[in-house]
């Protein structure tokens, strides 16, 4: 079993996805990098268009990039939700009612 708190939830989900049968607990983690960026941007400015935030995130968090040092792994734009849908073990999600992420 793996457990990840906050940003560690994405790492725990990646470990469980890569190791079939491993159970995963994510604790007050985030859905994906775009959602985090949109929430943070709204804290800074209500007038910042969401398309700017979305483009910035896509330029920083790439998808389907492979590194020859890690065969079988590709980047996913830091999408915890997508990883959790591919975990073969059980998935437990803990959340906090006052946590906007």
C-alpha cells in the first residue's frame, strides 16, 4: 500500500499505477495541475482569463514525454485523477471540506 499527502498524492498514484495490485491512499491531494493553477490564479486575480492559465500549465506540465532512463514511464501533465483510474488495487481518497484544491 502507498499513501500520499497533498502533492505526494500524485506520486503515490504513480507508484500504485506502476505496480499492479498495490493499494493507494491519496490524502488531501489535487485532481491535476490545471485545476491547481486555476484555483491559485483566481486567488491572485479574478480578471485573469482561464485560457491563459490553461496554456501556461500545458507549456510547463508536458504529456507523453519519455525518459530513456525510466523505461515504461511517460509524463502525464501531473494528472492524479487519470492515474487513479488505472490503479488495479483499491483506491482510498481522503479529503478536507475546507480544502479548495
